[in-house]
């Protein structure tokens, strides 16, 4: 999630991306995303096993901001909000 292009970035894990993205967009969850206005889903990966998703989340969070930006730019160079493209 991001608040704008090159702005604040949030990385998380969930078993229901559509629901969780909606919660962030509507400010229903207090914390980082609400505080910094991170409402745009600009990048995501899907995993079958939650253990794999959690391991990947930790890897991403341990990486540099430049690596996170590169992931977003590779998938979504225009930083479009991908929420509407999810199969709800």
C-alpha cells in the first residue's frame, strides 16, 4: 500500500487481499496505513501457503526502500491503484 508515488509504503500479509485492501482504503484499521494515508494498492504477490507469504513479507521488510520501489516499478510503473483489478 502507498499514499502516493514515491511516498510512504506499507508491506503486510493477509489471507484475504480484497478485504484487507478495502479496510486500508477506508481507514478502518488504526495504525501505519491510517496515520500515513496509505490507501492505494500498488503491488502484491499471491501465495498458496501462508508460511510462504510470511517468509516473503519478512524478506521484503528487511530489504531497502530502493528494492521495494523496484518491485513496484516492475509490476506497476505508473503506480496505479490495483484494487479495482482484483478479482473480488
